C-alpha cells in the first residue's frame, strides 16, 4: 500500500529505489488527492519525514552518479565542460563578452578601412589637382585671403571640362540660395539709363549686408554677347538693398550683367557670381573677335603678356605695361591689387576673375590662371598708371 506521506509530498521521489517508477507515483496520486481536506492532517506528521530520510545515505548507491552533479557545478573537475549544460556556465571566462565585442569592433574597423582605401584610390586623380582648381566651392563663412593668388566669382563647374580646369560663374540668376533680380532689363542705345537690381536671400528678403572685397562690396561686369563693350563698374546700394548705377550701352544687342560679391547671410559669408541678360533694341551686328595675340595697345599703352593658359593646371601669366615709346611704366595698386584680370569664354560668357600676387615681379604683374575648358576666350586687364585706370584686352585660344 502506498505511503500517504509519499503521495502528499512527491518531491522526495528521486530518492526512491529503481522499482518506484513515476508511473507508480502517478497511480498513487489520486488516492490522497480525493480527500484534500485531509492534507493538513498529513502535514502534521511531516516531522516524521526525517525518519524516512534516514536511509538516504544508502540511496547514492542506487541513484547512480546523480549526487556527483552538484559537485561538478560547485568545483572544477577533470572532465571537459560541455557547452549548453547548466553546470558549465561558471567555466566561461569572465572576459569572453569583452573579447567578442572587441572582435566585432575590429571587424567593423577593417571593413570601413577597406572602403576608405577604395574611395581614396578612386579619387586620386581629382585630389591631385592644385588646391582651389576644378572644384565648386560651397557656401562658407571663411573669407578668401585676398593677399594670395585666387579666383573670384566661381559658382558652377564646367560640364565636360578637365577636372583641373577652373570653375566659372555668372551663368545663372540664382546660386547658393541667392537670386539676382533686375528691376529693368531693356536699355536704349547710346544713352545713359539707371540700372537697378537687388539680391534676394534664401527667405526672399533683399540682402543688405555685404563683405568689402578689393575695396568694394560688389563688382559689376557688363559686356555684349560678342565680347565687346566691356565695362567694370561699382554700383551703390540703398538701405533697402537696391543697387543702382547709371549705365550706357553703346550699341544694340544682347548684353550680360555679372554681379560678383560676397553676401553676409545668417552670419555666413557667401561668395558667388550671378548673371542676367540686358537688351538694347536695334539692328545688331556682331563683331568678329580679333586674332589671338600677346600684345595690344590701349590709351597710349603697350600691354603684353607671357605664359600660356591651360586646363591641366594653373599657369603663371606675366603682364607688362609700357608707354608709347616702349619704356616700362610704374603700375599702381587699383582696388587693392596691381591689376584685375577678367576672363570670359566665347558663346556662354562663362566668367573667371583672378587677382595677382601682392608684389610686382621685375615691374610685371603676375597672375595665376587655369582655363575652365578648351575654347576661345577674351581676357581683360584693368590696371592703373598715374591715377588713371585703363583696360587692355586679348583673344586667347586654349587647346
């Protein structure tokens, strides 16, 4: 007959002999389960359980190696640990998680290093070009060092041009969040008329603060589409941001106005060049460009240059100014520099404005120039002698 105490307390089952199977315990369970109220009574003689537990010292012989399992969990044994068993958890090194994390981090570093090397190899040709050439400058709060050779007014790269060629400006009404808005674009031929325009910021309000670059907050270039009628002007700004100047366009035709400036917007300095077309009604007869030559005359001066502009890299150009007798003259600083060189490309009037080195080289003005692309250009040099500003022009073919 099954022991009622054993049925009420099934926990000690593992201590029974081999003949006491779980099936026998299950069959005995319903007998005490019926009179559930009697369970407190059977709980009374619980102190008698130690009597049944008396023979426990003999049980390890029949239970096999079960008592050895706690021993393996608490102390190290000669048996190798088995992964997944409950007793082997303390055998895992305490720094295993750290090692796994370190390995993962190392793997990520190696992957990114390989990616970076691939990018570096692919970009070698672009990054090997001279600094400041062949790239479009993003809006920046950094002021250009005007004491060093540099390019003004670049805003867009030349499609299909050599990667080392200079960027150009003046091809668009809008760039870098700024928009050029002329008040009127129609002018009479040979008669002065006021040119008015504003520059609107990203929010649509007129820009009213500009950085002074080469003694002026804004430089305005006006030229006809056939590269004649060049003018370098400096309009005046009203408090509301409207720029104005009296402008005379001598001949009928289509003209281009190019505004070169550095606007102060939201605490940042944005250097850019914007352009717009102007129209003079009448019969338009294009003028053929003069043949390429290294020497020209203007207002009694003989002006020549040495050097060959190219697209592969910036090249030095040395400008010499002589009087009518061929004697070198002393060139004076004008607008913060010994000269101003504007280069315009035929057909689209792509614009590049460069300034020279801060010192004359044997009395010559030294510029550094990289042409945006192969093509035909017109170069205009503004220089000052004895307080008077003159402009020399050349046709240049870049192959």
